[in-house]
C-alpha cells in the first residue's frame, strides 16, 4: 500500500501528523430513485443536527 503522506496529489493544510488520516470503503447500490435521495437528505440533516448538539455539549 502506498504511503499517503508522500502522495503528490494529497494537500495538507498544516503539517501532516501520524494517524490523522483514515480511508473507508464506501459502497451504495444507487441513488437513481427519488426514495434513495430522500433518505440521503434525511440522513444528512440528522448528521448535521448531531454535530450541532455535540458542539453545544463541548461549550
């Protein structure tokens, strides 16, 4: 497996740190149907709400 830190296509906003990058395999069947798009939008809104709640808890 090639080393990500030395990959010329990678852009670092700051100095890269060990263990700060993660890649996951993402699989999905299709988003060609209106129902799949609706589920994706609802999931996105749920994630954003949870992020907002986490930020409030941090404060």
